[in-house]
């Protein structure tokens, strides 16, 4: 089974994402912000990270840049999942090393296809 | 809502499109028609059905039918099957048509166009490969409203990312206030028209790839057989047919059989669908 780390400061979003991911047979872990996500990754690198943009303590972009600079043995796929929906944000995320981008709101089909595109589903 | 109103509306839908109103959809009939009823200040389903029985309101009838159709679709729906179609199956077709350099593709029941545009984007991303080829992509649907939306090439934020990679979205769509618009380069590759599968096939009448996905689910048995024979009529000798993920030709028609080289896709058998229909 593939693993997914859901990083979002909203409990509701984490719950919705977890539910969809579990129906797609993922093992799901959660983090409330970028810093917590980094320590999760260090302890147990997931196959894919579902990443919000705006979070307290450490936001999505800072998490992503730190993650991509670190010399971990393996790097997870990163799928941004955010309400930021303009081309400039999307380009910035891809430049920083994101593999895919989901704009909220989304549904199961959207998430499943994004996970297929990055090669984890 | 009375039983007779439901029967009238379901009857209208089936007469126009072949679609039967499945039991599970029956209870949604009111929700589906609510916007139309509000727009026309129609108080109840009974009143709506009453205005439709006489046949004097063709525009209202068309709108009602459109509201009852399920237009659910998204880009590269059932991605593994699409990869197969646009990978090895298209390569095989490319070899078979190397002489004439012409391929005709028909998305029958294409709804709001995502299926046809999915193919067009892939073709456009392989410019060198298809240089000198004529690739005709036709999208058709019985719903005028769906075809209008397909031709407009406008998608909501929710729709544009459904099934599509972010790179394709950024490459082929321009974000405009409240909408994402497909690039004219892709739009030029596809033509759309209103067409019912119950009618004879559209021009050019001989297609190399036919997609008819998630359309026949709610056809009654005889309609399904008729439509399979229509598709066979429209299929080149070595044409490939792609159905929806849960659909099959097995037990439905002899005109198509599983493609031995591509699981889940079907090839023309050369057997007459009409004979099968007559015999059974
Ligand atoms: C559920 S959608 C499927 C769209 C797309 N093929 C897909 O699989 O994503 C079914 C479409 O079939 C169309 N349809 C229903 N009956 C039809 C008929 N008799 N002829 C042509 N299209 C029809 C509906 O209007 C609707 O847009």
C-alpha cells in the first residue's frame, strides 16, 4: 500500500482528504503545518504529500523548498492542494518542485487522476 | 409528484434519446428539472408534464430532456484505458494508415467535450509525429446544451482540473475571470455536432477509432443492439471501439469482439450486427 501525508491546518480538509485517500487504498498520515510535516517525513517518508499553501508556523512553499533541498534517500511526490487558483501561484509551485496541483474544491476523480499522473495510484 | 408525470417525462426522454430513467434516478427527477421549472415559472412536475403531453412546446421539451440527461464526464476519464488507446492502439493504427495518413475519430456521446479534447491535446503534443496527417476528431451528443458548451471550450475551475495534469492545464488553457478557456490550437482539431446515436452515423461515416462511453448504460436492450449496429456501420474494417469502464460488447453484439492486443477495447469482427439483431 502507498502512503500519503496530508498537510493542512484545517481538520475538516484533512478528514475529507483522508477519507478519499483511504477509498483509494492509501495509508494516510496527517500534519497540521509544514514543520510537523518535515518531521513526519524524516521519521517515515511517504510516497506522496498532499500540501496546503497557507498554514501557520510553516507554509506549503517553505516546506516544499526545504524538502527538495534536503538530501533524503528518496523524495516523495508533492501535490499542492489549495484555494490559491491563479496561474502565478501554480507556476511558482511547479518551479519550487511540486509534481501536481489541485485547486479546492476537488472530488475523488480529480484526486485519483492527479495521483495516477504522478505515478502513485 | 404523480406517477403519470414521471411516466410522461421518462417516456419523453426515452423517445428522444433511448435513455431509460433508471430507478435510482427517478427520485432525482424533480431536482434535475427544478432550474428549468423556476426559469419558466412552472409550479409542479404535473404542470410541466401537462405542458409537454400535447407536443406543442418543442423548446420546453428539449430543455426538459437535456435536464434529465446525465452529462457526467471529465478529461482522460479512466486513465489506464486512455493510455492504452492513445499508446499502443494509436501506434497500430498509425502503421495501418501510414499510406493514406488519415485517421478519423468519433466520440459518440461526448457530453461537454472533455473526451474529444483529451485526444486532441495528445495529438497536439506530438506535432512532429502527426505532421502531414489529417486527423479528424468529431464529438457528438444528443444534447444541444452539452454540444454548445463543448464548442465554447470554456470550463469551470472544478472541471478544468478534473482528470487533467497541471502541465496540460497550464499549456492548453487560459485562465479568464470565472472560467478557463481551451486554446484555439486544440479547438481547431475538434468539430462538434448534435447527433443521436439512434440515427445513422454522422459524416464521414467511416471512423478508425470510436469512443462510446457511459452512454449505453441506460439504453433498453433493443436500443443498445440498434446502436451497436450503427457503430459497426460507422466503423472502418480494423476500427477500435472504446466503451466505458464498466461496459462490454459481450452478449450485446457480434459486430465487435475484445481486442486481443488491448484489454478492455474492442475490434470490428466483420460479422453483421444487423443479422445478429434479427436473429435474436
Ligand atoms: C455520462 S455522459 C458520458 C460522456 C463521456 N462519453 C464520458 O464517458 O465521460 C453520457 C452522454 O451521452 C449522451 N447521450 C445520451 N443518449 C444519447 C443518444 N441517444 N445519442 C447521443 N448521445 C446521447 C448524454 O447527453 C450525455 O452527454
